[in-house]
């Protein structure tokens, strides 16, 4: 049985991974910035913290870099401080973990296996979270670079790209009426990912079954990223032509609506505020901040609902 260090292990995918590996007899070192019970406190962006921790808990056979944060802010409004905060956890934290883990493997002349958690946004950009998208693309390329350098030491490094997975990180968003249906509609296999879907891929990548696999970012996405990059039904030209949207915007509290303008010829999604309200529009249906605010001010409660020309709700 092996010794596995898992970060971001207090919640969501990381917590499910702890349960899965522990249940199969492995020794799991449980790490999170929010420490309680058996969880060891580490901020994954803390370089010295990594060095001290790995010295304390070595030897290690495997590492799962699962700690992550997501912020939703449009590119024009992201501050350098917010950008740094996301990159520090998601990308620098992953790098520091890979480096500290690999150093202890090399020092002890032991092989090792790493699973980093990226995201499908590493392949398919979405609006409203440029720092998150960039950080996850960085994790994917870091994984490839590390795999090449570490292969000579018998260390494999792979990543997993989950589609929206039902965890606390996503639940804030699922609270918005219609979000679940909308997200699900983009997944060919017809459901959101569950934590066990992601953990199963993790088990494979860390196992001997994946002995000849390194440097990959494995989508666990129900087919969403295949084959067009976004996988949305709306990519079909016929659908695009008929997509004349009507926005019904209702507000019952002060909304902080960011500017958003549809520039592509495919339907686009914009995040507007901290409650993650979004709308879908086409190139023919451009909206600017003033117009969105004007519409919102005339409506009675909090929601943005988008219908197609037949009255079917296509986003809420
Ligand atoms: N849930 C999804 O839909 C989804 C989709 C794609 C990728 N992911 C990625 O999966 C990973 C796990 O996400 P989740 O959905 O389980 O989220 P989650 O919010 O449930 O768990 C994230 C954990 O990371 C910890 N963490 C945050 N900052 C940290 C830091 N500086 N140091 C140590 N720990 C820190 C948090 O305390 C938390 O326990 C993340 O990297 C996330 O980006 C999630």
C-alpha cells in the first residue's frame, strides 16, 4: 500500500479522494489550508511550508494536487491582486507541490506518480474567469513539462480536467434556478460530474495500470469537450441562425452588473455579478452595461432568464 499526499482535502473532490484511497488501505496525508481533525494545515502557495511538510511526512509514493480556488470576474475588472491570488493557489501551489514531491523522490531514489487537477477550461475558455482559465491551462502545460523532466527519475505526472462537478465550489452556482439544467444540457452524457467520476480517474492515473502514461491531461467531462472544443449544441449553424434571444431580467436587490458585449458569432456566456448571474446572447444581440442596467431596473425580482424564439428557456 502506498503513501499519498492529497491537497485541498477538506472539501469536494479532495475529500472524496481521501475517502477512496483510505478505504482501499492506502496511507493518506490529508492537507488543506482549512485544517481540522486529521487535516494538516498548509497553504499550497507557501514554498517553505511545502519543504517542511514533505520532510515531515516522507517517504511519499503519490501526490494529488487538488487545492483550488475560483473567482468570477470579467477580464476588464480583474485586479492584479485578484489575479495573483488565483494563480498563487491554482498554478504556483501545484508547481510547488510537484517540485517538493519530486525532490523527495529523487533524493530517496524512489519512483512516484502525480495527479494534478486542471479543468476543461484548460482546453475551452469561458468568459468571466480569465484568471481561473489561465491557471488551469497553466496546470495542464506544467504537467506536460514536468512529465518530460521527471520521466528519467521514474516519476509520472498527469492531470485531470473535470467538467462541472457537484462540490461546494459548484454548488454556489447550482443555487441559481435553471443553472443545473443549463450546464447539464451541454454534456453529451447528460449529467453533471460526481466526485467519484473524478476520483476514479485519479485512481487510474496513480496506479500501475497507467505505468506508461505521463504528461496527459485527461478530460473527465461526459464528452463536453469533444469534438468542437465547447461541445455546445448551439455550435450548429442552423441552431445559431434561429437563436434570437429575449432577455427577461428581474431584480429585487441591487445588482452589480459588469459590462458585457457579445463579440463572437457563437452564443456567448457572460458572468455579471457575485451571484454568478449570466446571459447568453448572439452576435446579433449585443448588450452593453447601460442597456442591461436599464432592463434590470424595470424588472421586479432577481433572475435573468433567456428564451429562444419559441419561448423555450435556454439559460437562467
Ligand atoms: N467542482 C468543479 O466543478 C470543478 C471543475 C473543474 C475543476 N475543479 C478543480 O477541482 C479542484 C477541487 O475543487 P472542488 O470542486 O473540490 O472545490 P472545493 O472548494 O470543494 O475544495 C477546494 C479545497 O481547496 C482548499 N484550498 C483552497 N485554497 C487553498 C490553499 N491555498 N492551500 C490549501 N488548500 C486550499 C479549500 O480549503 C478546499 O477545501 C480544484 O482545483 C478545482 O479548480 C473543480
